[in-house]
């Protein structure tokens, strides 16, 4: 990456921002409740190089109630559609201080509402770019500050894919068994897995962040990642060995580690405990996953999908246009973090695989609130 820094570039560096054009110091926009604003509408060709946001809102869950959408080349459906906070790599409607190669947040210690949010994913467009934000809260966003830095180009090279980001949630993930049927110990399919993304066309997948609300206690991982490239088949083109392994960790997760391409951006609650909340990430910056016709990226939720935690994720990829429309975006109330559970869900027996890497066994009576 650094070896290209000295290479002379074509184009003209431009910026769209929230600066106060009266010359005063009110360098932010107010976004009324329920309204959509256009942050940037750019004509012609170019590549967005950097996006910076910071927001002040009285709503403590504004990071899930505010929706970010991006459109390329006049396509009428979005190529990016995510809650604001999740796009920048942190779930649970929280902020955190962390940095990785494509994304970062910077927050004051003890402040879980305000942060500088940065994105360095390049976002090419050949004939126009549109960035919009929707405030779905019932309260106004008092201050929305932003930069959109980009290269304006005379033309875009033909080998440039278009950036995509999609947010998904299963709350909770459905288990592959119930009390009335045996817990599965074998999984030879991805059909019950948690879906990170799927797309049609040509492109490359560049990573994901996953936010987990631990509803069982114990180790939430043990899910194998599975990537189907250019059609479904078994075994898949890429098959992993466990959730922490896909996220470039080992022997569980390490909440204190943030690295350039993989790590943990947010953690609260007891580690591997009941009501733990964690966001882990893995970005394929130097090892993108190439597809020519289609791709499907998924992961088991627990071994053989034997856990039923709350999962949400933002996946990122580049592909040719036109792209397939995303499924309908979840309603605001379906995006909000669930409250801490006060009782272990009695219809979800503790998976037998939970203790393989997590250490201490679990007391089911304690978790059931007895």
C-alpha cells in the first residue's frame, strides 16, 4: 500500500462538508426527526477516499436509528444501506475507540455516545454518487458534522468495482434443534447459517463486522465460516474451523485486541458471559475473496447452529453494476439493541459444545434465573 503513495495521480481533490458557509462557526447540519438529507450529490466520475462523521443527538440509540445509504451511477436502489454506527464498525448503538485499516472511531473515555467516525474504503463511481442520511428517531439530530473527500476524475477506469455494504440481523438466530429434538452435532450445509452477504455479478468480498449479544453465557463462537463462490456446492470453496478463527483470533475472542485487519472494536459485560456484547471484525484488505458470477458468505451460530444469540453484521464488498437490490431494510424498532436478558430462555438448552474452548462449565439453573 505504501509503495503507491509516491505515484503521481490523475484527478482533482475535492471535499464536500458541513462547513458554515456564512463564515461563522456553526459547522454542522441539523437533521429533523423523520427526515432524509443528502450529504453529497456528485456528478461525473470519481473515487471517494475518506468519510468523516461526528454526531450529537439527544437519542441514546441514534447510531441504530440513523440510516446511511449510498447510490452509484444513478442506480435507484442503494449499494450501501446500514445503521450509522454499524457502518463504522461498532454495533450495539454504542461508540468505542479503535482503529483498523479501513475504519476507525475515536471517543473520549467514558463517553458512549459521541465519537469521530472515519471510513477509508475507496468508493469509485463512473457517473454520479449520492450519499444520504435518514433520521428515524422521534428527536432531531442537533448536530451532524461531516467530510466527504474525493478525487474528481475525467473518467473512471473500467476495472473499478462499486463499493457495497449491507446490514443484516437475526434476533435471535434460530437454533437447528429444540428441546423436542436432539441437538445437532453434524452440519453439512450452510442453509441454517447466519448470512453475512450474498451477491450476483463480478467482484470481491472485503470483510465484515459481527455484533453478538450473548444470550446463553459461555463461549458464543464455534461457528464455521463458509463461502460459496460462483454457485452452491459442497464442500464450499472456503470452509473455516470456528468463529474466532475466521476473525483471526484463537482460543475464544480477545476483547483487548484491535489490529489492522482483524480484532474487537467493542466489548461490554462479562467475557464469555450472559449478556456479553461484543463486535468483532475481519477485513480482507490484502486477501479479498474473488467471485465472477456470485458469492454467498455465511457462518454457523455455534457448532452446527446450536446457539440462538442475537447476531447483527455489516458486510463490505465491491462488484459490477447493476447490483441486486437488498432485502427490505428492517424497521427502526427491529434494529434496536435488545435489553439485557433477565432470565435464560428455558426453551433454548445450553449447547454441549459451549465449553470446548471457553473454560469453565455453565450452571444452567443459575442462568435460568433460579
